[in-house]
C-alpha cells in the first residue's frame, strides 16, 4: 500500500524508467527462462539512447563569421608571416629573386588578411578601436597590434627589395617583419582556440603548430611558384618542414581530443581537410622531384598553396559543425567531470 492508501500501485521511486531517454523501458517475458526485460538471446529490449538537448537546439551559438573573410584571414595571415621568414633567409643567403617574391607576397597577403578582418568587423573604425588598448590576455587585441606593426614593416621591406632603394631601411624592415612573422602566422590559432567552439577549443595545444606548418607550406608554395628553380632550395626545405609539422600536429590533435575531432573527418570540413592532405603530398613530391624542372616546380607550388588554403577552410567549417551539434559540448564536459570526481566511497577531508 502506498502513502495515498492505493493498493497494488508501485511507489514512484521504484518505477522502471528508460535508459537516458526518459521513455519507459519495454519489458517482455521469456519462455522457459527467468527474469524480465530481455529476449531469448539475451539482448535488451530497451533501445539505444540517442543524445539530445533541450528542444534539439545547440548549446552554444556558432560564430557568425563569414567563411570568405575569416577563413581567408586565417590562411593569408599564415602565408604572410612565413613568407617574411623565407624572404629574410633568401636575402641572407644571396637569393634576390626568391627574396623579392617572398617579401612582395608577405606584404600582399598581410594587406588582404587585414582587409578580410576589417570587412568582417563591418567598419574600419572597429579595428582602430581595438588599438586604443593593449590587452595581453586577449588574442584579438594582441593580433590587432601585431598586424598594425607587421603590415607596414612588410611593405617597407618589399618596396626596398623591389626598388633597390634605401637598403639599410629595407634591411631593418626585413628583420622586423621576420621577427614578427612567427607570431603573425600562429596567433590566429590562439584566437580561435580561445572561443567556446569545441573542435577549436579542445585542440588548443596543437593548433598553433598546425597553423605554423600550414603557413610554412603556403610560403614555400609561393616561392616554388614564382621564383627560379636555381634559388628555391630554401622553399623546398620549408615545404618539408611545413607539411611535416602540419600533418604531425594535426594527427596528434585528432587522437588526443577524441570524439570532438569527428567534424574534422566529416561533412564539409572533413572534405576540405582530405583535399588538403592529398594536395600537400602531391605538392611535396613535386617540389622534391622538380629541382630542375620549372613547370613541375610551379605546379607543386600551386598545390602547396591550395593545400594550405584547404586546411584553413576545413578547420573553419569543422569548428562551425561542432558548435551546432550539442554532443560535442556536453559529452566531453561530462567525461572531464567524471574523470575529476573522487572514487565512490572516498570521503574528502
């Protein structure tokens, strides 16, 4: 008898419920056997649980960034930063044509990257407002100051190299842009990893290495595409470094973050990333085999640039996909809480 004096009715606390679905479990009888809730072969009659959220809505709001503006901004920033390093190295080793190509490419990519950022912000004044303060804990603030300092230096270095005038000023600008180049190529990784987007945030330890490798791949491709084959030794070396660093860091990131890495192999983002890997391999092989073949060298350079762009677009779209699916936000959080919880029966002091 229950508290309400009802006979033959089970109390609520003893009611049988479904597994993580809120649906009642299906109970069945087995002929010739004991117990309830199973079939003759022992398989449960309760259906597998499916992950859902309230009203099937995302837990977080996905970024409203434009693919062309922000994915292009990520790609061009990496190309610019790595090309400045390549240009400085080419100048130091007596390769003037490669130096000019790299410096001009660095300046052009830097300007276009800045233009993409400003266009996504909506008004140039919003970018200028970010320069009113310098906040070291804000990747956007640090990145705005980096671009504001890097683009003029890259422009002076390119102008001096192409015109042959003011060599001392050009040398100083080349050194300054090369010094800022690695930060320009990698800070965008910190920028997206500082968001709540699961596929970006969970990969924060490896993401800078992925971006640096991708930027080096693009810069090497630019050199192979536009510079003479006799001066492209540094470009081939940078291609090996870039492709190797990007693929190794990305593979490590996917293995470490587990299910959150699923968008990197599915949907639109996964398609871009698969294309990037194929183009990286083709471009690297062509760069190594085309040491004396101008056409093969140029084709491999184009493949490497396309590979870097595909990687950035793939990471961008994979992040958007992970933001729209609530399981990539909730399930890893539950796993972290479960791992941090004390063992059953353990009493904290």
